[in-house]
C-alpha cells in the first residue's frame, strides 16, 4: 500500500514537471517579446492594476495554506476540519476568479485585447504590434492559469464530497494529497505571473 | 538512521508525531509568503536607475516564495528524494530553455543582407496591386477628374 502511494506520487510529480514546462514555454515567449518591444511592454504594464494583482496573490497564498491544513486534517482523521478547509479553499478560488473577471471586463471595455482585437487608443507608439503582443501573452497565460483554477475547483469539490462521505483517513488520503499538490502548483505559477505582469515596470 | 526518523514527522506506521507542530510550520510559511509578497510590491514602487534591478529583485523574491511552497506546502522536505529530483529536473530544464533562448536573442546582430553595399533607407516600398489577370502592376494614383 505504501509502495502504491509512492508510485502515485511520482506520477503526480512527473505531471507537475510537465505543467512547469507547459507554462515555461509561455514564460520564455513572454521574455523574448519583452526584449523585442521593451517600451510597449512597460507602457502596457501600466494598464494592469497592481492592487488587484496583490489581492489575488494574497488570496491564492491563503488558499494554499487552507489546502495544506486540509491535508493535515486528513492525516489526523479529522473529517470535519478536512471538509471545512476544502470549502474554504474553494471559496478562495472563486474570489480569485471574481477578481479576474473584474479585471478582464475592464480590459475588454478599454479595448486592451489580444492580437487584432486590440483597439485601444492613445498609445505613445501608435501602430506598434507590441501592445497587442503583450495582451496576447497576458490573456493566454492568465487564461490558461484560470482554466487550471477552474479544474482545481472541480477537483476540490469532488474531494470535498468524498471527504464528507468519510472516505479519507490517515490510512488512505492519496486523492487529497495529490489535489493538494496540484493546487500548490497553480499557486506556484501565479507566484511568477504576478511579478512579471503586475510589478515590472 | 534513528536521528533521521526523528526529523520526519511520521513514524513507521504512518502516524504523525506532532500534528500541532506541523500546523505551526504551515502558519509560519504562510506568514513568510505574505511578508515576501508585501516586500516585492513595495520594492516594485522604488525606481532604480537600472530597470533590470527591479526585475532581478522581483524574480529573486518569487523564487524564494516558490521554494517555500515546494519545501513546506508540497512536503518535499520530508518526501522521497525522487520527487524532489523530478521537481528540480523540471525547473532545471526550464532554466536551460530560458538561458539559451536569451543568449541567442541578446547576442544576435541585427539581420542584414551580407552583400549589402549601401545603407538601407527607409523609403517606402513601391506599392503594387493586382490587375484582373493576377499580375502585379504598380499602383498609380487615380487621375483627378477633370473639372
């Protein structure tokens, strides 16, 4: 049984490594385009609200803590605490997506959209592709991260339902542990997205 | 071997030695992560003469935060070494990918034809259009209608 658990965990870590490389390609592309359009990228950064990014970072870090407390509750056979912390984690995920929705709709109204949908007026280098490139990366990376949050909400809900049925104990809590690892990876990616998009200017 | 088991929070049957101690470690980790977030936001408000310093500070703090999450929240510090190795390999290859891409881009000369004799002027290229049979013809301004 312990050996099975170890094997499952290795598989999960291999999956997480591929996730790092999936986002890694986008990070490299973002960095290369920043080299190419430095002025446009700095200007485009100014349209992102730093306070909202910081709020979302705090929410996600807190949700990582509630997740790890949930795993601890599963290890100590505390079903009530496990369900409580899982629900708290799901609430944090919804707060994150709510803030993201507010940010996206704001960008939509200003025409700060990817590729040829970009229709913002009053840029200091009119006609440059740099702005649209920045927002292509912005929507692609935060969007892919948002999809990961959505998947995470589904997984957390599934785990919470199973936990409520009393399926987990210190003898068997593998799903809780693996969903926890996935959730921390989503947090980890945001830890890098936040400074790259909201802070560098 | 016995000293090593004392460091690990589980005994052989998988029971936690000290759940409260673990919870304290998680809380301290969360507080450290939030403090680092505050520091990185504050540091972004300072305008250094060299903008690269801001990027280095932001990414260094992000990496410290990521290390804390991996070590404490993802349990790598007590886990089998193979899992840590896989995680480290993922980041290592990402590092190689990043490094070689940037070496390539920053060390490349501007692209110009090797047989270039005269400096490239910024004169606009002649505009051509397609006629009805698909051949390119120079676009001529439409003659002004006679008054």
